[in-house]
């Protein structure tokens, strides 16, 4: 089950648009735009982490040897720090970013990969 990076990013826009419609409906119900903005914040951080994973994979294969373990550790900490930053921003500004929607935004790429895998098995 191999997907092109661009295909995943392109399809993630479709998954995001479905989630945005849901977030807009929830925002209207609760009279708060924080659901929508939290989802967008989570998605942007998720895209950055996805790009970091691409760079990590390429660099690990290029470097190889004993330095790759240290590189994986440092990049893993960077990804963790980015995700933590999204949660910290949501905690500091709860009227602007809803923490649950930030959490859902972190899973858009993963949902996209599951969707593409399902579609590929169905064909």
C-alpha cells in the first residue's frame, strides 16, 4: 500500500473540507468560531509534521549508520514539540482555538491514508 506524498496531501484537502463543514455546523450551534480555527491550527501543524517525517525518512536513509538513531530521536522530539505547541496555544487561547478540534486536526493525514487504503482495497 504505497501512496504518493502529493496524492496524500491532495486527498487530505478533501478530508479537511468534510471536517470543516462539520466544524462550521458545530461553530454555528455553539456560536463560537474556535472549533473551526482549532481544526485549521491542528491541520497546519499536522502538515508540518508530515513534511518533517518526509525529511526524516530521506535523511535517515542518506546518513545511515550510527548517526541515524540520534537524528531520529531529535526529529521525534521536534515533532512532539510542534504538537505540544498546538495544544499550548489552544490552552492559552481557548476562545480562539478549541483544544478538541486541534486534536482532530492532528488526525487529518492519518484519516486520509486510511481512506486511500480503503479505496485502494475496494478497487
